[in-house]
C-alpha cells in the first residue's frame, strides 16, 4: 500500500489502483439499502491495535480491546 507523509506520527492510507486488488479482498457491499460498504477490521488495523480516523478535520482513535471489542474516542 502507498502511504503519505507521516502526520502526527501516523500514516494516512492512500487508496489507488495499485492496492485495489488488496482492498477488494477486504471491502464488499453489505446487504441492504443505502449503498453500505463493509470494511474488514483485518484490513483496517492490519497489525496495529489502534488506528486514527480523520473525519471533518477531527481525529478519532479506534482501538481494539483485549476482548476484541472496538472503542472509538475523539
């Protein structure tokens, strides 16, 4: 996967044609209306226990607990 320059000690994943085949294995349309997309946490986290998600200029942290639960904090 291509990565951009580190921002706040993290790297942003850039989606493009080169990693589209890898992405295809982890992203699939979810059943139901509204054009939902399902992302695998295996792809999102890879080997990390915590990731940062930027949304409308704010950074959120999504982390996995020891019991496999997900916690999203701002």
